[in-house]
C-alpha cells in the first residue's frame, strides 16, 4: 500500500490540555499526501468538534473506568476491529493511559504503535505493567521524561512539543479582550495560562500579584483555564476566595476555558507571563509566551527551566519559594527595557527550538519508519 497512510491517535479525554493541543497542531501540519488522520475518542467534549472542524475522523469509544477490566478489554477489541475495517496503518497513543488501549489494540491488529509520553510516572506495579506493553517507538516530550523512560528500559526519542506560530499570531486584539472580559484596557496585564489544578500554582500567582508594591498598583492579573478532566473542581472557588482575602479581587480575572485565539491574545498582550507550577515536564504556555516575545517568570520545574534561560528570556525562582517568585516578578515589571530585551531573546529562542513544523516533520519520520519498515515485533505492517 502506498501513501497516504491512515494513522489514528488514541485520546481518552474530550477536553483540551497541552497534550491535546499538541495533537491538534500535529494534525494541522501533517502532509496530506503522506497521512490521513483519525482519533479514537473516549469522552465527549469540545475536542471532538474541533477535530471534526479540521477534517479529522473521530471514532467514539464507550467511556469507562480503568478499574473496569472488562470495559478496558472491550474497548481494546473495538479499536482492533476498527483498525482492520478502516485500514489504519499506525496507532499513536497520546499519553500514559492511552497506551494501555493503543499498545494492546495495535499488537492484536498487527500494526505499529507510536507512544508519546508526557511525564515521568511512579514506579508501581500497575505502571510497570503499562510500560511493559510493547511499542514500536516511544516519543518523550522533554529530557526528564526521556531519562525516566530510559531508566525503566523503554528507549525513546525526545521531541519537543511544537508551538503553532500561525495560530498564536492571529490572537484576539487587546481592545476586544478588554471589552469581552471586562478588563481595564489601559492597565498593565500579567497572565497565567494552565489548567486549574493545585500543582499548577495559581495560588502562588495570586500571592505574587498581591505582593506587588504601590508602583505596580495598575497591574491586573488574568488566570486563564478551568478544571480539566473533572479534577479539583473546587479549586477555582478556593482561588476566588483567596483573591478576596488578599484584597485583589478587583485586580484579577478568572476566564475559565476560552477560545485559543483569546489565549494567544492574552499572552501577547501581557507584559509578563507567570507560570509557578510546582512540577512541570514541559509547559506549552511557557513556550508560547516566549514565542510571542513575552518574558516568563516561573518556578524552576524541569520544563520551564529547559525553556527559559535565566536572566535572558525570563526569570526562574526555586520551586515553591514564594518570596523569590515575588521578587522575580517585581524586578521584571520594574524595567520596560528588561521586558523588551527578555521578550526579544525569548522570541528568537522559542521559535528556533519549539516550532510546530520541526515537531511534525520529526514525527512524520517516525511514522514512515514504522509503517514502511517492520514493527518492533518483527512483523511486517498489514497491507
């Protein structure tokens, strides 16, 4: 069989986190003369409509809990059947849990599987069983993830997630954002874009905003994102109460989930982007902000520390150190020349390292090697 080869990703969620955004970017940049795209989707949500809007075929798989062994097995068999019926030549499992389904279904259907891993995992029995499922090629999203999977006997190739510059540069205008989200158009904005979850550090962001001195009283904070995958749904209520307790409720806006062009617009319109995640293997919004020429102040978790060059494209504080974060943010905001210099350096570096086209071309090379060669079990791909 000749190209275009049909590939199908496994996504167990219907919402958009960083892994799902990277998947969407990949579909937009895959060369149609080489590949046709599909997704096995386990949960309903906004992701499904966006996939269909860009011409990606969606196969729905019944939702169930991982502890439901019979439900897992039925889903694997359903995926295997569709692989054969639809002539799918390769499965791409987007994350740790998807590999349970994609790895087993691909093995049963005798097609290769590519598995993207987005974080290091705990060394327990269940996880060991999951990473023991064979894969034709593992892709890691950052050096820490790559090192971890190498250490547990899973060789991999590290490919940075890609930033879609074309979409970023078509972000919503500042004046439209100010009107839509009831923000003062003439104020200085700082923003944070991440799922609302405690380890992402929104509370540190609020405290850093509150700690700014009178010279920065015109700075308003924008918290972008919502509770993802139904996790920690009460956290946003806690954050709003904390903002009130800190006396900054009138200087912070919680947007919830908003369109991609609004996210890009906020990042571009912010003087500084803040990302105080306590643990982060990459941090797509950090790379996006840098690509848009915005300095980023963050905790030095592995991902941000790999993206940000301390003192050149932004500032890093020790993980969990509120005082250092406060000082880093205040120092950056205090000097417009520093903001401009860091922003320009970040723009150049991010566009060189994290462009989506580089990410997709490396992924395409893996696809072609897997489909046109032999899979890891030594079995030729089905034709």
